């Protein structure tokens, strides 16, 4: 696939970059490199997003301006090689690999040298990506192979420098045929072993992309796809890949993860607090949340005061309701026996009200009737009992004035 | 998020029911204790006392329903228990000696000193919020809001029954 395919969005680069996503055969428009596993951390952007700027352009791959040589027909189902125009100025994208189902990636070449993308690996999905540092586009063909090797590198957090060198060295071709089989995950023995080891050593593999590494997040969930990758052992930590244009310190990466966690929680809160759809910004949102919590707490206090004034009557019914509970356990709408001495015992079924009862507002305005059968029962029993024993009510007066003692 | 939302709603529904049950039970208990209780107080005092009791009953039943799974519910139960102990202690002792004051210091599980932060107010509102980092504070707040809203709904409907 040549770059001729759809260029996703605007590529920040010279437009030659063909993203992997352009592999029509893969059927996925998005970068094949993106693994779904990345979800929580990265929202895979559409292939088009490539923009040189950071953020989310997950489609880093697409950005790679390298020409990718797709040679293996076998890979067709997955992302095929993307041709990346190799521009010196371009930051290489991490070649993603078959792990993603994508074809071979061309290595990333560019003036930037190599990009190390940290991969997000979940439990041992080996990220197959190669760091391709290809100095020259001429190595296009080789690039693919290079990529393969990057798989292992991706796994671990290798310093950029290291990677680069390794990648450069590893330009030795991997057998393109391997790619054909679609097993990109396999790393060429030499490289993978090295990288794997390094990777293993690191506790937390965070690969830093060099500067604008558009590799973005690659979640490699492709374990299934790449059974053979003998990637680094399954590790439980999360690999984070720096996005393009973002700092690649391990600290900053960790901070980024933390920040994203926080913003995800804020979004959750935004859904809970009514009327916060338009608010953007943590500070304002926090204030809103504080106000809402305060108002809820005040409401509870107010309601408890209200209940305290109505209490005596409540007590009667509570008894009945309690007994009703005991009798009927769950889900049963059964007639309530009059248990409380003050109330007339009426048998009533769940849905019926006494005809003579004065206005009985729907007891459950707040509940969805379908869902709270039991509660409805109880509340309705409240009604009925409350109103059945009209004498009790009368004594209370219109608003249930508190009797001194009941 | 949709799945989460669905789960959350299902969860809330059962919380609602369970809370309602427990709350009613506690009201019943209160009634009984009221009967035995004091007749010396004025109506106002009685009302105030009942208000306080109802509120703590509601809080306690909500915290019980949630269980020890959440930080805020644990902290809330802890606080309520301590308060009850202090009160009981005071009651038992005030007659004996007024000089001795039983002071029970609430232990803070963790005391984390931070720079004044915007979220400090939130920490004060959410029970147990002092010892949480921002990330878990937000998570706990979300759950707390859900449960508070449930509480309000249940109490509102009970109050509605009697307010007509």
C-alpha cells in the first residue's frame, strides 16, 4: 500500500506519509497498530489524526513518512505495510507490528532518528514494533525488518539512544518472509533477545518516544495475534507510550497517566452532577461538585427534620411495614394484615387503593415503578395504612403535627 | 462508560431498596426507644433530638448498606460509632462526676499534610476524605454522590407520604 491510500486526516508531515491505516485490506481504518487495549489510556485516534502535534494522534503510524514496502501478501489481512515516505525531517513512527495485525512497518526514519515508543503492553502482549530508525529511505525494504525487531524494544523501555543504535544495527534484514506469515511478533532472534532482556530488566517499561513520537499509544493486545512473539514475559505493569510532541521523561509519562486517570474520574463525576455538561475545567468542576455534595447533605438534614416532625405517625406505619417486610420478604405484593393496633387492617393488594382515601399522591415519584417493587409496596402500604387509620391522621392534623408522645 | 452506567444504576437500585429497608427498621427502633424515653423535654427538644437521630440513622444505614468496601463508608461508620461511644460515655459519667470529661480522640488513620489545595473543601465534605489522594478522592466522591442521592430520594418519598 502505497501512500496513495487514504491519507488520514492531515498528516502533519509532508503528506507522503502513508499511514498504516491505509491498509484497506485490513479493513480497519484505524491504525492497525492500535490495540484496543490501550483504551483507558489512550483513545486511539482515527487514522487521520496524525498531526504532528501531540495528543492523541495515535495514528502515529500513519504519520510516518516512510515509504513502506509491503511485501508480504500474507499480511494482507492485517495492516499491511504502510508506506512511509521517509523524510528525514519526519519523526519516525514506531513501526507497529503485526502485533497489531498491521503489516510491517517501515521503520521510522527521519532526522529525528529513532523513536522509541513505549508500548503499552498488557500482560505480555508483545508490542511488535520496531523502532525504525532509518536513516535513509533507501532502506525501505529493510526497514520492515527493522521494525520487526523493534518489537522487543517496544516492550521495554529502552533509552532512545539505545534503541536507536540497536535499530540501526538491526537493520539487518529480517526475513521479510516472516512478515509474510504475519508473524511480526517474532523478533528476529538477535534483536529480540537483546531487547527482551533489557525490557525485562526494567521495572516499568516506559518507552519514551523521542520527541514527537507519534507512536502514541500502542496497546498491544495482539497477544492473540502474535502467539509466537516471544516477547518479554508477561508483565503486569502498564506500558505507556509517549505521544508525539510530548515529553518523554519517565516522570512525565507517569504524570500523564495519572492526569488521565484524574480526568477520567472527573468525567464520571460530570455525569453524576446535574448541569455540568458544559463545564470544562477541573477547577470549576470541582467547585460544582462541592456545591452539589453540600446541597445533598443539606437536603438530607432537612428531610430528616421533616421526618422528625411527622414521626409519630411514621412509627405506626413503620411497624406495619416492617412486619409486612417480614411476612412478604421480597417482591411479593401481598395484602397487608393490619398489624398495628391503630390501623384498620385492610387487605389490599399492591396496586389498589382504598376508594375512600383522599388524595394519595403517587408515593414513588422518585422511583421508577418498574424497579422498586418492594419499595413501592412498602410505600403504598404506608399510604394505605396511613389513610386507613384516618383517626390517627386526624389527630395529627393537616400536616401531622407532632403529638407530644405517641 | 455505558456499561459502567448500567452497572451503576443496577447497583443503585438495589442500594435504594436495601437502604429503605434498613432505614425503616431503624426508625422503628427509634420509635420504641422514644416510647421509653424521656417525657421531660419540650417538644422542640424532642424534635431536635429526633432530627439528629433520624439523620444518623439514615447515615448509618446507608453506610451499612454500602459496606466496608468503600473508604467513605468505613470512615462514616467509624465516626458514628465514636460519636455514639462518646455520648454514651458522657451520659454515664456526667452524673457521676462532672469534672472528668471523657474525651475520646478520634484517630485519624493517616494524617497527610498537603499544601492547601482546591480539593480541600471536598475532603471535608466526603467522610474520610482527609486520607485520600486526589484520584481516589474523586472516585469516592462519585460513589458518595450516588448514595447521597439515593438517600435523599428515599427519605423524600417517605416524607411525602406523610406530608399530605
